[in-house]
């Protein structure tokens, strides 16, 4: 396999690159000219300068590739630049798929998100068949990922081999930025988490997510979606597990949703707009936490053979990586 990976400098993308290399694939990474490339530094790969909004650069990067892993996306809740988010995630996905079709690329694995899957009100795990409601499509990142996924599925219906994967909440090494979830781990390790919200999420080792991408290319069905997840946990359970790993006491104060939302609005105003710093809590992140985002990833396990590394190991790997690279 000769693969192009968009978003290769990011958390999931850099792990996809590593899994591809471990399997003997030749890898080319698409990266913006001034992007932070620490996550792929020193790897035996080609790096092509390009941008999701520059179709010519995409076509050039795909030369000689038989598979494209489209992992690249703008994952941001702050600043809330909805126009840029939509352009990058929706128009960028369309550009990747059009370039791949014109180049004669054999297949595309599109990295979507669990946010494109509906959330059950009874807190039971949702699967790929759970319809997404209007109140689930929060303006910004979530809605852009839904629309981007619709583009991928449209190309599949038109005869192109496109497989969609929907990662839940990955944890592990090489979270350079770090992601919002990674910041939770870092803040916990620094003793900054004084409380928790009553929310739930599905945690999965980022290495399993990366492996799931490759298995989707090998075994996935065109036009199908595969949730890449593992264990459903409340945020309180996540902190308890982190506490055991790091030797710290988890927070005991439960923060009401209304209080968290009010704080987020105030924080965005003071930190974000006045001081021009990233707020501690973005409104979009707090709004997401209102629901228990529990998912059933058994389809990927059953049909693709996706591994299920214990979540405690994923959290431990994240803690060790953040410590090793000086985040704590």
C-alpha cells in the first residue's frame, strides 16, 4: 500500500501514519507549510506541502498513491470561526474526494466522528443506525463533520470506494496540540480539575483507532460507517481511573450544567475576547457535555477485527506521554 494521510500532523493522523509504517506501507503525509510537525518528526515518510482548500496541492500529493486516509479536519471550539470550520471540514472533504477520483485513487477512508451519530435520550449506547436529531447537530464542529460525512457517502453512492470511520474519544500518545480531551488529562495531572460534570463519553485507545482505519481500508464495505470505540464511562469514572494511574485524588465536586455554561460564557468574554487567550471552558464544549455520548463499537470489532485495548492502558499511555514530553 502507498498511502496519503491528510491531517498527519494531528493526534489521530500521526498514529495512523505510525500504524501504516508498522505494517510496511509507504506513507506520504499532507501538511500545511507552517504546521507543527512534531508528531511526525523523524519518521520515514514523504511530506507533501498542501492544504485541504487547495485542490491542486491535493492532486499533486496523491500522485502514485492507491489509498487516501482523509483524517484532516479543523477540530476547534475556540475561536468559534464557523465559516473556516465549515470550509475546512466540508469543502476540504469534497476537495479530497474529487482529487482522489480524478487521480484514480483506489479507495478513500474518510475520518468522520461519533458526533455524526445520534445520541439516545435513555443513555443506552448508540450505534451506526441511530439517527441524528436536530438538537444533536450543534453549530460549528459537529455540524460540519455531519455535512462532511454526507459528502463522503455521496461519493460512495456515485461508485467510488469510500469507507467512513467514526472515532469516539481517543486517548494515548502523540496528542501534541493537545486535543480538548488531552487538555483534560493534562489539567488533571496539574491539579487544576476542581470539579466534574455529570456527562459520559466513550473512551478508546488512539492506537486502536489508527488500526481501525487500516482495517477499514482492508475489510470495510463501501458506503458503510464504523464506530471506532471501546468503553463507555462517566467523566467521574475517567477521573477515578486517572487518579489511580497518577496517584492523585480525583475531584469530588459535581458542577451543575447551568453553572458550567454560565462560567463558559463569562470565560469566553474575559479570556477569549478581552485577553485574547484560549478560554478554560468553551461554550461549545460545555454544550456537548450535557448528553451522555455513549456508543456501541461492536460493528467495527465484528466486521473489521478492530482491537480493544483496555482503556486503563490508554489512559496510562497518555499520562506517561504527557509527562515524558514536558506537558506536566
